C-alpha cells in the first residue's frame, strides 16, 4: 500500500500510480462543497423539507461536476463493488462487500464511463477500512465529501488495472 498526493489534494491511499490515472477535481470543487455545506446549515430554517431538496440538488451538482471533470458520468443504475475487480478478485470483493459494507459503502454514487462501471464514490462517517479491500481496487481519498461536508469522508474506489 502506498500513499501519495496526486493532482489537487487527492490522496492515493491504495494502489500504485501506474494502475490508474490521477483523479481530476473540477475547478468548482471548493465552491460545490461550500454550496452543499450552506444548504445543509440552513436546512432547518422555515421549510426543512424544501431545504433538504436543495441539499440533494447541491449534492447532485457536486457529484456531476466531479464525474464530468474525469470524463465519467454519475449513474442512476447501481452495480456491485465486485464489478470493479478483475475476474480473479471478484469473489474476494464480493465477500468484502457482504462482510464490511458499512465500512466500505455508504451514501455512494456509481460512476460509469459510457455504460462500463469505473468507480464508486463513497461517503463514510469514519475512515475507510482499507483492510477490507486488500489491494483489489485503487482507493483515492477526496479532499472533502459533498454528502455532509466536515462530517463525512469521501473515497473513490476504482479498478486496479487500466487507465481509469
């Protein structure tokens, strides 16, 4: 396991540099996080349900801009974590997902390149349990989570091989 900073404060927690291209943060990343934080902070004023809709909309904008900056798209269609592994790693990833899903996946978005699964962004209330994943996927820690800024940690889980 190696750690290094790639690009704009995205930290590679697991996986070697040659196994995946660096993650690009959109130029609007800080503003997008601030927009979510502002909507979250004001959600209780007068119309809490309407404000939650505004929180959800701000989160969607942040996720969409992040994925588009990397030539990906956020997918409404889910896929299991094991699809990010090679055929020989899929059984291990399936077991990791079954045993440790709360420590791996929570409040997540599915990322695709065209129709192919290329990643999952997960927003956790505690640091990711890397030991549950082994070296099956590349793990990048994003500088901030757009789910609940200041409270959750954001990680991008991607396949080991290839240029994704």
